[in-house]
C-alpha cells in the first residue's frame, strides 16, 4: 500500500468526508445494480433472458439522455452540495421501493424497469453536482490525485458491492440487497451535512437555468477537440464492449457457477480497477505521453473483452474481466484529468453532464446491443464482436484526432491545456 504522501487529496477534510461517504454508498449502489440484473433474469423465460437483461440498459439510458444536460445546468446554477442532498434522498427512496416489491414477491418485471429509470433520472442530477464539486474541495495541484482516488473509491465499492450482493442474494434474497443499499445513502448525506466552507455556487458563475446556459455548455464541449474526442472514444468503446448485462447468462448457463460466482465475476473488473487506481494515484501526474497511454488502455480493454468472450474457464474469465477494469481505470483517470483541468469551474457541471451522456449512455446502450446480439447469436458471439468493435473505434478515434494522439504533459508543468 502506498504511503500517505501518495494521497495528498485526503488531507483535505471536505474531500475526505465525501470520499469516505461515497465509498459506503457506491458499494450499496453496485450491490443494487448486480441485484437488478439477477432479479430480472429470474422473472423472465429463459428464451427472453438476453433481451430482458439488455433492456435494463435501455431504461437507464433514456433518463440519462433526457435529463443529464438539465442536471449540469442546475449544478452550475445552484448550490451543488444541497442538490446532492436532494438527489441522494431520491435514490434512497427508489431502493426502498425496490425492496418493498421484492419482499412482496414481485412476479412481473416492468416495475423493476420503471424504478431503474427513476434511479437513473435522479443520478442525472447527482453526478454533475458531485463531479463538479470535487475541484472545489481540493487545490488544483491535488486534483489529479483526487480524481485517481475517486476512481479507487468507485472501483473498491464495485468490488465489495457485487461480491456482497452474490452472498446476500444466495442467503437472504434479493430484497435485502435493495434494503441495504437504501441505508448506505445515509453515509453521503451525513458527509454532505458535515462539510464546512464549500462555495454555494460555482466560481465566476453567472449561469441560470435556461436553454441559453445549456447551449453555452454544448458549445464549449464541442469546440474543444480534445474534450470532444475523449467523450466519443469513451462512448464507442463502451457501446461495443459493454457485456455486464450478460454476466448472469455466463454465470448460470456457460460457466455454471451460480450466484456466488456471479457476484465475483461482476466484481472482477473492479478488482483490476482498484489495483490500477492505486497505481494511478502515484503515476497520473507523471505520465508524459498521455494521449498514447489513453488510446493504448482502451485497446487493451477491447482485447481483454475478446478474450473474455472465448473463455470457458471461471478463473480465465475472472482475469479477463479484471484486465478490462485495469485498462478502463487508466483511461478514465486520464480522461477526467484532461477535462477537469481544461474546464472553467462555471462550466464544470455542464461539461460533466454532457460527458455523462457519453460515459453512461455508451455502456447502457451497449448493454441493449449486447442483449440483442446475444438473443440472436448467443452471449459469447456478442462479447467477442463487441471487443472487436471497441478496437475499431479506438483506431478510428486515433486516426481522426491528432490532438489526442499528440497530447502530453508539458515537462515540469501542468498538462497542456486546450
């Protein structure tokens, strides 16, 4: 484990509060995401399982596309901390409703889709507020470390959450997963209430909640080639290579490892991601050729996905999924450093919300695509072709965006700005 000097961002009280609260809450949210997929797989006939699991991604992406930009405008216009208090409470209520339905013996799948969509809508306001708040909690020089630690936190929760979900589903039932998640939101709510000295509005913000403010955000993002290209790379890579929704099929029908094995497979990408995140906490500010490293990491993500699709061994599958998590974390940290350093605070909420459409829209639509291909050709074919699509998307982005290929940190100084 790296020493304290590797984590300078944790020396700042407000960031430390949010980081620790999110570690608990993200673990619960990852439990719930795994439980929803498992719950859906139990409520539909076997011959409709692939499509039904893919639809989970669709019902989540529709509110993301519909509300994310508005969420970014709101995050730049209002008190981000207060906005998070409201969104965290809303997502807790969704978890309570899921628990109540599960305990009542739900026999149809549509209420799960509806509540998954409501949770995604709340997250469309929560994520821009949360991510744009982070640069207000640490000095600029500690921002790369804060972003790396945020990735470690998210991925650690993604290891703990699905692993616990598998155990809880197997021993107590899916309803208890939802109930536990509802309780974990209290950790973030308490952390937000304990913060002191957080600016009520973004620095230099004159934004209001209007179409003009939304257009300003879109104009900023799409006129910045480096920001635009990293978002497109993220979208296409995750659209083609997202196979999380198919893990119940691999666990139940291909590897035959049951709920416990499913929990570990779901957590495998995060095991790799935690290791990569800890390394990036030390290395993120020292990587020179950031563009090449970013593109290489996405290429590794695609190759590992192909290997996962052809594997018939539990441990090889686990290793491939862990490799996808390592590669994804390296690219995620570098993308976020680029965007946060290049974006004025007054526009961070809108930049984050537009990125959210790509960052979350890609995987959710990708899950629908994976489910449809799996329905017609089988889950392994779906995963392998998705990995190949990710490799093609990476090559296309590199060819079309020389600014990204040539992006590097300037020697002895901050990363080159756009």
